[in-house]
């Protein structure tokens, strides 16, 4: 039997924790496959993906800055990836290259895991950010029946563009947060603010109800200032690491044939790596 091989393709990509995640599952399930890192500059992505099979790969993850281009290069694109405008998981079926965006299911599965029933009240949601990650979050929330999603972004034109996804989505400025937060049942940070090496996320949570759930996509640090402050005032919180782990499961299943489980042990392993323990 041939050994199944997959990889993560990015530029730069050395920081990726995907090899650790997939390596853990390969070991856990006693599989002979491999998952490695491929640093590919943007101008070489097309040639790399066209020769995926020749290089011995049955599929790959793509990460920054290739997520949009990968969508264009794939032969078949899922409805989710098309709506989000980006792909992160690719696999070959014969000669055909398929693409999906599993950040969406990863975001939803993380919330399902951490707070079952979180989606019973989605009358009013606030999403900070309008980049690729925010697009996936909004698409996921719409699929769970969100009635109104306010996308707050520095660049309003980008938020306006995201609002075109559906009439239930509207664009807003940071200065409007004071009015948008009181009725919100869910607040999601999908900006890169608060990530180590990035500017602080400056937000006053005072108007937010204590029952609201606060989710951060940022996972370095694991406990962002947003989550620390939200927890301190009594809100339930969800960190970004769970999303990272859950977005990996569909790809692993496609490439290696087993639907893997996100275990506490795996979470602890990656958390320790993030925290440099
Ligand atoms: P992106 O496309 O570059 O978007 C960045 C977003 O952050 C934009 O909305 C941008 O606003 C905003 N932003 C950046 N700097 C800002 C500043 N100084 N002031 C105000 N707003 C600022 O990035 P992305 O791919 O969407 O990723 C966003 C975050 O999600 C990253 O931290 C990433 O690591 C995280 N993420 C996590 C997971 C996970 O599995 N947990 C998955 C995907 C992404 P403008 O449009 O105004 O520039």
C-alpha cells in the first residue's frame, strides 16, 4: 500500500502548527502517512499545485498568502469556499483538484464543542473585522440562522463588500460599537488585533451584556486581552485554538481516511507549543 502524504503550503510557513496537529493524529491512529511543510512563493503556487500528485501528495492545506489563489487554481470548489472567496484544504480525486474552506466548519465546531446551544440566540451578532477570517465567520453564522450580523471594520469599504454576502449582514464603524454591543448575544474578534506582534484590540466591553458569548480567533497568545477582560466581567469565552484544531479534521479525513477527534491531549500539546512550555 502506498503511504499517503499531505503538506501545508504557505509563504512563509515555518510557524505553522499543522504538521504537529496532523502528526499527532497519524501517530494516534497508527497510520503510515506523512504531513510536511512546503514553503512556496506566490509566483510558484500554480506550478506546485499542478504537480501535487507527481510530488507524491494526495492533498494539502494552503495558508497565507495562498488561500484566494488556491480557490482560482482548483478544478472543483465547494459552495462554502466560493462564498468565502478562499480555500484552505485541497485534495486530489484522480487528476481533479478539489478545494474547500474548513475555517468555517472549524469556527462552528469550536463553538459547538465549547458551548453547545450557543446558536440558540443569534438575533444580533457583532463581528470585528472584514478580512478572510471574518468572511468565513459570517458565512458560518448565516448558515446557523443568524438574523442580524454587524461587521465592524476600520476599512468600511471592506465591511460593505462583506455585507453584500447577504441582506442580514450590515457594515459598521468602530465608533458605532457603543450602540451595537448592548443587544449582542455573540461578539467575535476576527481581526488580527491582540495577536502577539500586532496592535492591541482597544474595546470597551462595558455595554456588552454579561450573558453574551465572546469568541476570539486569535490564538497567539492563547488568552488574549479581550478574553481575559470578558471572563473577568463574567462573560463566557472561546479562544481561537479550538478553531485551528477543528479546521484540520476534514482535511485529515480526506487524505488519510479517518475522521480524527480533537482531544484534550492534542489541545494541551499545541497550547504548550504556543506558550513555549
Ligand atoms: P486579514 O485578511 O489580513 O484581515 C485582518 C483584519 O484585521 C481586517 O479586518 C483588518 O481591518 C483588521 N486589522 C488589522 N490591523 C488593524 C488595525 N491596526 N486596526 C484596525 N483593524 C485592523 O486576516 P485574516 O486572515 O482575516 O485573519 C484575521 C485573524 O484571524 C488573524 O489573527 C488570524 O491569525 C486569525 N485566524 C485564526 C484562525 C483560527 O483557526 N483560529 C483561522 C483564520 C484566521 P482593515 O480591513 O481595516 O485593514
